[in-house]
């Protein structure tokens, strides 16, 4: 992406309405733009990040054997009347009528719809277990949308739904998602901690929220220090094997949000191991048994010919919230510091003197080596503007090329996360970034 031709608008001023760093930085870096309260346009830079986050979520869901579908945003109210949630859900649900006066709604979640889909096809125990997920926009008319995409009204969620023959199977499905969530967040450079959680309006009795620690988090959390030290990605996972050891490790150390906090259990932890902090909820997994399958009449024939009501769970990740959460965890005074896997572009080539034949040639070669995962700052702007923009946008690597260095065939490479700089030949710079 050549900046001279790109639509990557930035804001000079710090927007007054933004209370937290991620919101400020997303507006200043031109990632999003609000169109009404809690509803955002994703501009090119933000959209690229959102898609990278989404793709990591997708890969880790697929690895568990879950299958992706796409359910619509607009749902018939009738399904929600079957589950009893049409009245129960309250004013967070956006209710609509079509031209024939049929009651519709913009989905805040999809348990009813997926149960309806599954009951139309599943006939026997051989159709179980299954896990269906989608990555789709949700609408919740939040009473206080705030913190930018962190608490939007329209937001992107990955929601998965498992169907099993019995409790033991449902527990295995739950464990698969538990482990997949650990891996998903770790791949984005986040330390997400699973915590015992209330089941909320969705109901059930086995539930974990995944939170990252951040001063601006909306939840108060309590956890054992060990949980912050564990390296998730060093373990290989066999989703057909027994995942209990991984789940047991995480659940054997204390971790709870304030809703589930147990003062006595907490007091038993040595003070040096107690971490109490603020947290951002980025994912939530629930087992809820037959809460939807029973009222909605989902049944399959069991191995003995008797009808069985499948046990279900649902598993959400706040895909758009994650973009804000990643920034909360990775920024400094100058701007964003993207972890490489979710960076909008991995490299920014800063040509300090466009028009200088040597600088142009070197910059073009480096840019070509990483395009389309690089931006090329070929604008006629002062060096200071280019440095500031690159720091703000947070590209993991900056390659600074000026006429003098170019004449000597040298590139100055800067690592955004650490500020480290090195003068390298083009070949060495390419090798370092790869
Ligand atoms: P919260 O407690 O923040 O209101 P929730 O518990 O209501 O979230 P869930 O129903 O568990 O949300 O939905 C799954 C995930 O969707 C959440 O873990 C969160 O990451 C994300 N999410 C929920 N509400 C929003 C929102 N208003 N804006 C952005 N993401 C959201
Ligand atoms: Mg909520
Ligand atoms: Mg919650
Ligand atoms: Mg939740």
C-alpha cells in the first residue's frame, strides 16, 4: 500500500469523547469512525486488523473440528418465542417489524436459530457430536455504549454452538473450546485467563469468561499469579485426545470475576501469589444442557432407539472488541504497538526523500519484498510526520531510508515494540523482518 495513494486518514487532535487509550488510538490512527452511538465504520486500517483477528479465531475453531456457517443478522421473533427468551431478553434486543407486520429482531446471539437449523437435519445419535460456528455482526442496544469498539452496539462476534448426546460429550465439547480459546488469544499476543463466571441470561451451570488484565477493564478480577506465567502455545493439542489435564491446570488455580469471587478461597492463597486487577472480557463459554433443545423440541434417536434431547453449549468471542483489547495491552505514548500476527501491515518503509533516485530504488525493493503486508510512505512530507504516523499506526517494523544511507546501500531498521534500531544492508534487513 503506497501512502501517496491510500485512504489511511489520521487525526491530529486527540478526540475529546475517547476516554481510554485504545479508543483514542483507533480514532487517531483512522481505524474506525462512529456513525451513531456504538456503531462504527471500519476504515481500511482497522478492517485489516479485524480480518486478521477474525482469521486467527477461525483457524483455531476449525482446528477443533467445528464447522463454519453463516447465519443471518435478522431473525424471526417466533424462534425466540419458542425458547421463551423473546420476553426475557429485554431492551438490549433490537426488535423490528417488516412490511407485513411480522416481528423480527437483529440477533444479539444465535442459540435459537442454530437449534432450529440443527433440529431440521439431525435425526439420530450418529449426527452427534457437532459444533457449528459463525462470525457475524450482532446488535445489542447497550444502555451505555462506550470505549469505542470495546462496548459497541453493533459488534462482530464469533459464536459457536455444540450439540452432544450426553453430559460427558458436552463436557468434552466444552473442553475443546476452552483450549481453543487459550490458543486463540495467545496467538494474538494476549494473556487471557479463564475465570469462573456467572451464566447470565443464557443460563446453565458450567461457564468461564476469558479476560485480559487491563486498568481500563470493566470487571474486577482475582487470580493466582501462576496463571500469568503459563506458556500456552508450547503445548501441542490433540483435540481428539483427553484435554482434561490442560483444563484442570487452569481451573486448579484460583481465578474469578467479582460476581463469582469467594473470599474464603481467596484468603487461602499466599498474599504474594494474589493478583487482583481489572479485566476485559474477550470471550465466554457456557454449557447449558437442554435449555434450548428441550423447549424447541430438538430430539434425535439414541443408540437404543429411544429419543434423546441433545445437550448444548455456546461459545462467544468478541472479535471486534479484541481489536480494542489488543491495543489496550500494546501501546505507548506514541501510539499502537501491534503484535505481528494482527498488525495491519508488518512493515512500513519510510522514504525520507521521495524523488531521490537512490532512496526510491532501495525503498521500492524493500517494499516489493513484503507487499501486500507492507506500507510504503512515499508521501512528500517531512520526516517527522512519517515517523510520528508510523509510530501511531504501530507497524511492528519500520525501515527508514534516506539519501545518505541509500547511497551506502543501508537501511535503518526499527522495531516498534522495543525501539531497537539497526543499520543493515537491504538483504540483512529483509532477512531480519522475515
Ligand atoms: P459484557 O459483560 O461485556 O456485556 P457479555 O457477557 O454480555 O459481555 P456475551 O454474551 O458473553 O457478552 O458475548 C460473548 C462475547 O461478545 C463477550 O465475551 C465479549 O467479548 C463480546 N461482546 C459482548 N458485548 C459486546 C459489545 N457490546 N461490544 C463488543 N463486544 C461485545
Ligand atoms: Mg453484556
Ligand atoms: Mg459479561
Ligand atoms: Mg459474557
